[in-house]
């Protein structure tokens, strides 16, 4: 697990921006009702909310889904993952985005069939976030007892500066280029670092 020290100022700024996005903030607040503590809401829905805010765009622009990631190595079944997704869908019946739920403890079971190569099992939800495709999207947040928990292993500078930098720990150039191509079409002011 990597962790760069995050300044309180950056976390406060992130929290202020996310709170402005009603749907994402309500999801963060509502997720506390689940009987699970080892989770984050992360990646695109958070990063893209910040990009939209900084680019003066509607906060929902370009967001396809909300990523709910957790870690349960005691139950690697797809059924358990699906049950949690149903729970979230019941909590948020008219949610404007697709709810994507992943138990990071079971990703290695399907990763090769989806991406073409094997990965080792993750040992924690944080270790999974460490491998997400870019430094700006390697980000998870949750609210617990009115406190913001932020896990951003590469810091928040790239996020706030709208820099897209590859995280080469696990992904391929092809995966990175595909994401960059889609994002650049939606946020033309992003600073794209080549692979």
C-alpha cells in the first residue's frame, strides 16, 4: 500500500467540490447505512466531478457510473457482490448513474478474461486502488462518522491540475490510450501525459 501525505487543504477542497454534486454526495452519505466498513467510492465519478467543477461544466458531465469498491476475502462469490449491488440499488432507487460494485478480493478471478493477462490477488482494497489506470483516478473516498476518509496513493496534485498520467503498475498502453481518447473528447483542457 502506497500513501503520499495529503494536505488538509486538498482534502477540504475535494470534500467541498464533491458536496456540490448532489447525486455523488448523497451516495457517499447513504453508503454508510451498509453493514460494511472496508469500502470506497472512487475512480471516475469522483475524478470527473472535480474536472467538471474546475472546467466550469455541469457536475454530472461525462460520468457513466459510480464505483463502489470493497474488500471481502471471506466471500469471493459473484452472488455476494450482486447482493450488495441490489442493496445499493434499493437505497438509491432512482439513481442517475449506473452503480458498479466490485469486491476487489475477487478481481483476479475475472481479470484475465476481460483484459487478457493474469494479476495476483489483491490483499486490500487500497492495494487495488494503487493499480488503477491513472494517478488522478487512483482515488477512493468514504464518509464515516462525519469524517472524510480519502485514499489517494499518488496524491491529489494531478487531480486538481487536470493532469492525466499513466499508472503503469498494472495496465497496458492500450488500456491507457483508450481511456485518454474518451476523456480528451469530454474534457479538452486535460493535460495528457504520454505513456
